[in-house]
């Protein structure tokens, strides 16, 4: 699962690709097939926990590939984050900005 968007799941398989899935709809929707193809089956997938969103995949032959996920791609997929127009029409206090950032990053203990 994505650490900042728990509604997104990454999978890998014998087709030698990493796929991203939207879990908020049923049946689950394929969002993207990442453009990095492995030389063998993908046996492990992990989202990174840093400031640059990435998916890292491991193939059965030991190959490791890291794929950058652009903010333009990820931001619309975050249902807990209000649309950009909310921030343009309403001035948020510093406390509201801090709470929103903590909720968006799934840091619920510090968010309230």
C-alpha cells in the first residue's frame, strides 16, 4: 500500500510490470502500468517513505527498479486532501495547514 494514499495498491507479477490500483471503487480500478519493464517476474513491490514518492520493485532475478511518481499523478488520487481551489478561496491558519499536512501524510497522532 501507498504510505500517503492508503487507497492505492501496487502489484507486480509474471507480466514483468508494476501496476497501481485504486481500491476506492469496486471492482478495483487499474490506475497505471508503470513504464519500467523487468527482465523477469516482479516478486516484491514497495512504496518509499520519503519526500519523493517512488515505487521500488524487485524481480525474481534480483533486479531492482525505482519509479518516480509525479505529484501531478498522485495529488488527484488523495481523497483526504481538499482540491486546490479550496486553498485559493480560503485562507488557512497555520494550525489548519499543519493539521491538513498531518492528515494528508497519515500522521494522525500529530494531526489533532
